C-alpha cells in the first residue's frame, strides 16, 4: 500500500511540475500511420538568385529551381522578384518584398 501511495504521489507531482513532458507522450492506441495535422503550411519566398544562366529561389528554407516541387506545388517560373507555382487546383504567385530586393553586379 505504501509503494502504491508513493507511486501515485510521484506521478501526480510530475503532472504539476512538468505538464508539457507528461502531455508529450504518444498515445499507444493511436495507429502508426496517424499524423496530426496542423494548420496548412504557408509558403514564404525568402530570396531569388536570378542570372542569365541560373534561376533559383529559396522558399520556406528550401533552395529550388524551375520544375522543382514544394508542398505539392510545382515551380513554373522564377522571375527577378516573383515565383509562380501551381498544383492541380490553382496557380499561386509569391512576390519578394521591395525592401529586400537588391542587385549585385
């Protein structure tokens, strides 16, 4: 009985001391293929490298060229200040902020 009381006290105190750690455990009854969806990931155009021989864009931390895909969207065109992407349903254009555009010669 004494061991059961100490065990209960220890577990309940962990709930108050480290609630994030206790809640972070995976549910053993959850199917292995289950993925908890969060809000849709927003694509962010961070930079563009544009020259006569090379066109590369950094989108959400990934360096991509025309024809590459990110989050199910294919890059159709990389311009000097924008990137055009498309999936089966629609087309999307990401544009750099004017304050971040600079030309290097």
